[in-house]
């Protein structure tokens, strides 16, 4: 009876390593866009004072989208 949890060096991967690294450019883009949207959100919030800034609101929505994309990509890359 074989152990299903043992590490077998002869077993091949189901997905080649180069296929897994395909989302690197998207990940870098999402991180960069997240940093820019956070900076715009902070600057717009400081400039607006007590009022609502639509630029800051838009930057916040973009930041939430970037975080969602990064989380989905992280859990999508994990092996089952």
C-alpha cells in the first residue's frame, strides 16, 4: 500500500513551472495600480478636508478592485 502523502521525486508536475508564472505581469500591474490608487485616495482626502472627493472615491474603488484581483490570483495559483 503506497502512502499518498509521501514525496516522490519521480512524480512529474501536472502543470509546468512556466505555465504557473504567466500571471506575473498582471500581479506587478495590480500592485503598482494599488499603490497609485492609495496615494491618490490619500491626497484627495487631504485636499477635500471634510467634504467628499469623487476622485478619492474612484481611487478607493480601484484599490478595492486591485486587492480583490490580487487575492483571487493568489488563491488561484495555489495547488490543491
